[in-house]
């Protein structure tokens, strides 16, 4: 394989050599032609054949024509040379020679136009005798010294260019024989090398440039060796230059070079001194003043310009360029490895740069590539020098013709024979030489044929090698993202060295630069690879740094709030390279300063990420500690001055204290009593759903007189435990409440107090704690540990607290959506139990107020909006989501109006129940009212029966008394977050209700018996007609849609038909006259249009209707008592069986696992609440005392 590669290499080299030879031959031919042309022109100029005056008379001598030609002379160039010479041949310039010379001297000639100017000047010289003296005087005026104080930079540059072109033109005219005296150049050189030129810096630069051009073009003037074809040497030797002239010019040039070199040395020393002072200022203050920067830049540019010109003059004089001490660091401030090495000698800071030894080894200890990879593959310079020397030795043998090769071969063989001393001299040696020559000639022919074959094979093999190398590099680059350890990245680095080439290095840099923006963990390993390769391949680190710096400048100047991940990846990459000492500290500080100059939005994140990456390293490094400290102080001042949001404020503080931790003593661990440690272990370590029974037993065994305050403190630290275990803490609280009532009440009080404190402070650091408290309150409600009124009071408190006060913008800013999160958390925990009864109405009412609060906040973040959508879909899928505040206000007004009407009806009914009954009614009015009431009352009875049947079918045991209580509670608590209702009631309502009252008495003394008999007869007819009509309506419409209003259920106990029983309600009335007869108050439900109303009526207590109702209620009560007794007996038997077998329950229900499950029955509640709208399944075990009170 190696032999094949050598053959390919030799074939390629032979092709390149042939091309170079052809180009060299062509170049030599061009030089010969130009020199021959110059020699011919020189002969014509030295012996000019000028025409006589008669010839000039035949030419055009008009002023107009001559003026036009002279104007063209000011614009001499190669393109117009032929046309301009034709014009000059056709005009007579005998009287305009001075004007023509002035035009030529004023022309701005480029280097390519010099030869055209020489041709034109030769033509004019061959025709006009006084042209040359005038031309010399005009061109020498350019070199005369003038006042340079008033000239601008542009004028100086133009003057320098004019001198250069004039000097070239003079030398070319001297070479072609137009100017015969070489002494004019002595004066020019003396002017350029005078002492005054060294005093003026601009004049010095111009003189060095002109002398370099003069030395390269006129080597013969300096007596330097000439290189080129023989015809060129013959051409230059024919020039009229004396030895004395050469000595004068040579001495002037070399002495001026020595003076310029000394000046360069002194300027280099000044530059080094200024750099040293600037580095001290940078380390102390972090930046340089404008004055220091401008002076340094001015001195650096002057030094660079002087160094280039002096080096150019040295090269033209065949001398070595001046070497400055430590020249590699003269044009930049000390940074990078030099600064680190210079500072490493000093005493290091108290704190080490690296936190541990592993980190230090990762960032400072790299594999030695020279020990694993051959030097040739690493691109070292020594093998290249050796190869070049070998090639130089081989080249003479290849360039020599065959005859010379044979002579060289015989010479070598002769040397070998003399050294070995085997063959004698004479004929024997000649024969041997002839044989060897024949054999070697045959070998040469065979080698030539092999070379041709190898050339063809070499081309094919090169293509194959390129394809194989490309596939290997692609496979290596694909493995880059998987290098997530120190060993893997080091191995990949060594493997890349075997594929090292300039194109592959560029591909590697592009692959490293395009690291995924979310894979920030790869940046440290990529930086280690760059640092390892930079020990042998400097272009890898420089190219990558250039790309990163360009990307940073592009992103920072774009000033848009996009691509934050790309910005963070870019700045973290720069920080990692800085820790590997690949990126200079100056680059990091410039990036940080750019962010601090515009300290807002994404620049805050970029600056904080940079400090988190390499800020600690730079602060602990001795050479950058002072500057980084100043930057950190600027950062904190900006943070205090600007009104940053909580996230950015936290980022800045974290970055600052990560780089510069506060000086404080070591934290002293809190010493707790063993009993307190045991309690914390039970609650925060051991508690889970499988050990809750054990934890409850252990807590009951504790000495409560000593541990109850600390237990309460631990229970309130639910935010420090796992969020998913809050329901377990609530379960423990419910279990302990059976034995310690005060503890249960204290927990609820503390939770409510914590919620209120969170609303009063509105601290960003308390948000996690506040969310946990809301979840805890909801779980306490789920375990019958808090009432629904507490939940709704808390919800309304969250909505309205702080509103309408001067601190509203602090307690609940418009851009703060955290209260919405609190409400969502609480309703997601326990809101699914508010799905029936008065709690359902309360929740519906609250959700409308909640929507108004949401709309007052403006546009919501996406996560909050998604949580709200999930909440409404879970609790009220059919509820309307309002889109504007007007719609919500309209819904609230409608709700208020409905509540006002209900409250008015309720107040009027209570008022009329307490007023005295009227003594008399007209018969006609009573008949109409009774008929209407009976018709509607019969219909409503059917409705109430259907409603109660539906309730019994659903399994609910909500009695009427608690429903009435909940309704009153709803009326009291629902309106915390809205406007208060007017206290004044409508006066027309009670008046109309008084007119609708009908009093029916069994014996009325004021009524005539005949009229009473007629009334009874008519009443029976009306009732009979109403019953028949009702039967027809029930057949046509079996389902009724009238519901009993909640305000009908007043008093202690009522039957299912809406009638109060006389014995229980206390509504029986004695007759005012006799005191014997009793009456029972009855409320009849009447429907007028779409509105339902209740009418009061008194009927005798001994009527069949009242007696049948009492018997029915007694039977239903007896049936309930029998069912209750059977269930209690069944529970007692089941408990005895469990106690006898020692079975342990394992059924645990998660919160909200079955939100719409069936309702259970509870007859032994321990939380002080009777049977209500929330029903739980309780299991009590005397052995363990475990409490399962969670809702299914």
C-alpha cells in the first residue's frame, strides 16, 4: 500500500514538474522578446535620426490640433498608446514641447502605463532635440522637498504615488537610452535618504517605499548580483553607470536602511512598554480609556507600517529582515496563554481555580497527540523540511539530459570502484563501465514504462482514497454527539488525526459549530477536542472562534427576542473554550460588556449563562480576578437599578453568587430532640399509601401534651414534602380528628391563615407553598374536615382580596396570573363534589364571577388557558365561556335579578305567614281563588312526586331540612365577590300576596247558613270539574316540568307534597271565637305563565286530606326507621367479623379517582357534620384506628 502511494505521488509530481517547465520556458521567451525590443529602442534613442524643418512643415501645426494632442498626453495608458503615437506623428509640436512635457509630468501613470509612456517619450525624443532636458527638469521637480505641514493625508498619498511613478519612468527612460546620464539618480537617492526624512514619519514611509522600488528595478545601480537570462545581463551591462556612482548610491541606501532599522527597534520598545501598561489597566479597571486606545492603535499601526517597509527594503537589498525580540506578541495586548503563563509565576489566590482534581484534569490535562500519531500526519514542519531537502537532491538528476545522466552514473560507478579497490585500472575498468551503462540504460527504459503505468493507476487510486477518506470522516462526525465522556472524546480526537487534512479540518469545525442547541452537555467535550487539536493544528481553534464570534455579534445586533436557545448555546460554547484557554479572556469580557450595555430581555439570560459557565474560572484566575470582580459589581448595580421581573432577578443573583459566593461561616445543623426526629421520619420519609395505617398508629401513641404543637407545625409543612402525598397528610388529619378534635380544628385554622398570609405578601418565593396549601385545603374538604362554606369563602377571598385598595397593583398585578392557578388547584382537588344541591348552585355562581376575574386579566398564557379549559371541561362541560366583560356583567345582572325575585317571594311568604288572617272574604272571590289553587296544586303535587322519586332513585338521602339550611347558607355566602343587593324590597309584592290569600273556616258565624250551603255545593262542583280536567291532562302529558321552589321548604319538617303537617309544623290555628276548631296552613303552587308562585290556604285539621297525609307520613317514617335499624345491625355484624378475623383493609381511594361515583351513606360522622350533599364511606377498626373517610 505504501509503495502504491509512493508511485501515485511520483506520478503527480512528474506532471506538475512538466507544467512548471513549460511555464518557465514561456516566461523566458517573453522576457527575451521584451529585452530585444528595449535594446532596439535604445539603439534608436542613442542615435536619433531627427527630421529636418521641411518635414515639420508637412505636419499639422494648428493650435487646436496640438492642444487636443497635448490634452491626450495627460491620460497616457496602454490602450490608447497606438492612437496617441499616430497623433504625435501627424502633428508638429516644435513650438509646444514645454506644454507636452508639462502634460506628461502631470499625467497619473500606473505601473501598467509606464511602458506606454516610455514609447511616447522615445518618439518625442527622436523628433525634438529639446524634449529630454525639459522632461528631466519636470520630473525632478516632483522629488524636491516641500512643506508637508499643511498637506492632508490624501494629498500626501497622491504625492507619494506621483514620486513612485516618476522614479519608475526615469529608470525606464534611462534603460532605453532617452536619458544618458545616470548621475541624476544620485541626487534623487540623496534626497530620499537625507536626515530630514528620518524626522518625519510620513516622509520616512514614503522614502522606504521608493527605495524598495528603486532597489528592485535598478539592482545594477547598487552593484547587486543580477539573475536572469544572459541577454538581460548584456542589456544592463551596456548602461552608462560608473563605479563611483554605484558606490555613492549603494552607500546611501545601506546607511538609510541601518538608520530605519534602529528607528524600528526603538518603536518596538515603545510599543512593548505601552502594551505592558495597558495590560495593567485592563486587569485593574476592565477597560481602557479612549485616549489610551487611540494612542495604542496609532502606535501599533505606525509600527506595522514601518516594519513592512523596512522588511521590503531589506529584501530588495538582499539582506535579512530585522528580527524583533518576542515579535509574535508586538501587535496585540498580552492575553491567552502568555498572560496565563506570566501570572502563573505569581502567588495564586486563596481559592483554587478548580473545585476538585477531576475537574482540573479535565480542563488542563490533554492527551499527547505526538505520542499516538506520527508527526507527518499532524502536519509538523520538520518532516516537510526533510522532504524538501530530499526533493532538492533528486531534482538535478531529473532535469539533466540523458547524456549528463550517463556521465553522472559513470562518475558514481567510478567512485564506487575506487573505494572498493577490486578492479585494476585500464581496460578492465572500461569494460565494466560499458556493461554497467548498458544495464542501466535498459533499467531506465523499463522504469519509464512502469512510471507511465503507475501514473494511470495513481489517478484511480487517488479517487478511491478520497472516497474512502470521505466515508471515514462522515462516520467519525456521526459519532460526535455520542461522545459524552472524557475517554470517548479523546479517542475520537486521535482517530481524527489519521484523517488530518485542511478540508477535513474545516468539515470538523463546521460539525463542532453546528452542535444541537438543546445538547448543551456536549459543549464541554467538544471544547476539549478543540483544545487537544489546537496543540498541533492552530487553524481549528482560530476558525471555530471566528465563527462563534461572528454568530454572537449577529445575534446581539439583531435585537429580537427570538432564538434564545441558539444564543445560550453560542455563549456557553465560548465560555467552555475560555476554560480550556482556547478563547482569550478578552473575547469573553467583550461579550459580557456587550450584554451589560443593553441589559434587557435575552441579554440578561445570555450574560447569566456566560457567568455560570466561566465566570467562576475567570474570577478565581489571578490575571482576570480584578476585572471580573468589577464586571460582577456592574451586574449587581444594573440589577438594583432596573426593574427586573422575578425570573431575571433570580437569574442574576444566582450567577453573581455562583461566581462570587458570599463570605459566611459554615452552616450549623439544627439539633432536634429524638422525638421530633421520629415525627419527621414518620411524616416525610415513611409515609405512603401502604404505610399510612402504621404511621397513624404511631402518631396516636405519641405523648400528645408534648408533641401536639410540633405535630401541627409538621402537618403545615406540606410544601416541603412530595406534592403527591398531600392527600395522605389530609387522611392522617382526618384519622386523628376522631381522637383529638382541637388538633383538627387547628389544622384548618392554620391552613386558612397561611392562605391569607400568602395573599397579603404575594411573594414569588412562596408560590410553591401557596399551591401546596390550596391542595391541602381541598383534601381536607374531601375528608369531611372542612365545610363547603369554607371552600367558597376562600375562593371569593382569592378573587377580591386587595382589590379596590391602594395596594392592588402590588397584591394582584395585572400581569400576575397566580391567583388563577390557586383557584384551579383548589377546584381540581375538590370541585367535582359540587355537582348537586345547593353546592352546585354556589359553584355555578362562583364560576361566573371567576370568568369576570379572568377577563379582567387580559390575554392569558397558554399554560393557564389550557388549565382553565381542562377545569371547565371537568367540572362544567356545558357552561358557557364568556368572551367579553359585557357578557359576564349581563349574566351577573340576570343572576342578581333572579335572586332578588326569589328573596322577595321568600320574604313575602314569611311575612304573610306571621300576619293575622282576614276575617271575611267574598264568596265569589274565594271560589275563583280556590278553583285556581286547586287546579295548580293538583298539578304541582304530581311534579313533586316525580321529583322525589327521582331523588330516591339516585340514592340520595338529603332530607328537606338540610336542603333548606344549605339554601339559607347559599343566600348568605354566595355574594362575597359581587355587589351587595338592595335591602329595600318591592312593596307591591306583599300587597298582591295578601289579595291572593283565602281563609276557609268550618264554622263562620258571620255567614248565613244558606249561603254556606250554596258555597259548599259550588265548591264540590268546582273540585269535581278540576279533578276530571286533571285526569285528561295527565293522560295527554304524563311528564310535568314544574319544580318546587326551595323557599317552600320552611319550618322543621314537611311532607313530599309541599304541605306542612299540623302536628309537626305548629301551623295549626285555633278559632278566634270558639277556640275549639283547628286549621292547617297549606301552600298551593300556582303557575301563571312561566312564573311559579305559592298561595296560602287554611283547611280544617279534621279533614280527610290532612288525616290521610299524616297517616302516609307516619308509614314512611316507620319504614325509614326499619331500614336504618337493619343497616346498623348489618354493619355491627360485619365489624364483628372483621375484628374476629383480624383482617386489615387495603382499599385506598385516590383523590378525584371517581368523581361521578355513587353516593354512600354515613350514619356515624365524626367531623360534626350531618348527612349532606357530600357522602363518604367510613370504615372504623377498633384495632388499628384507621380512618377511611375519603369520598368515592
